[in-house]
C-alpha cells in the first residue's frame, strides 16, 4: 500500500534514482529510473499505481566530482 515514501504519476521527482512502480494489486511491479525535477510518468493503466524510491542517486551533472575538466585544470595549475 502507498505510504509516505510513495509518489503518484504527475508529481515532481525530488530525488533522482531507481523507483519501483507498484500497482495496488501488487502484480507486475517493475523498476524505472526517474530524474530530479522531472514528473513521474503516467502509467498505462492510468490508475492504481505509485512510485516508491528504491535507491537514490545524485544525477551526474550535479555531482561535484563530475563537473567537467575546467575545475580540474585550474586546480592543476595551482
């Protein structure tokens, strides 16, 4: 059953990561990747499904160690 950690289609994703798509009947659960700032997508059935965060992850363009070569090059010159 949906709880505090569940999200409905159309809501905005707050944490990038892997989400389980769970139908109310508990059948045909599967996993998808959702990205922070985007909307949870609609399901084919159109009702009775929600998303549950299984594993959160920082999106690559927001990770401090992956922000491009400019920052690394300027550090190498110091």
